[in-house]
């Protein structure tokens, strides 16, 4: 596998892992457990309150985590493979 293809695969794999972790965190963090409307809303609000905001801040936090993980894995793979 070429350096670029391996780095992309590492980024995608870690990003997918981050998505699964984010979904699990939202489902478990709120006052209402689960992935129904109330569970998602309370989960995002709980995560957002941890960073000093509300539901919108929780959404940004949950969306940014997989992107950050994917970018870090991509960069690390390229750096360590050289």
C-alpha cells in the first residue's frame, strides 16, 4: 500500500471509530438514555454543558471529534511512514 493510500485508510478508520464513539457518548451522556429525540437532545446538551455551552456547543464538539481523530491519524501515519 502506498504512503498516501495507507494514510487515507488510517484517517478513515480512525474517523469511523470517532463517529461510533461520538454516537455512544451522546446516547449515554444525557438525562434520557438512548437515541430517541429526547435522548439525543439531552445528550448533546450534556456534552455542550461540559464545554460551557448548550446543545449547539455539544453538536459542534461531537462533530469535531471524529474529524480531529481522522486528521491526527492521517498526519501520524504520513509522519511515521517516512
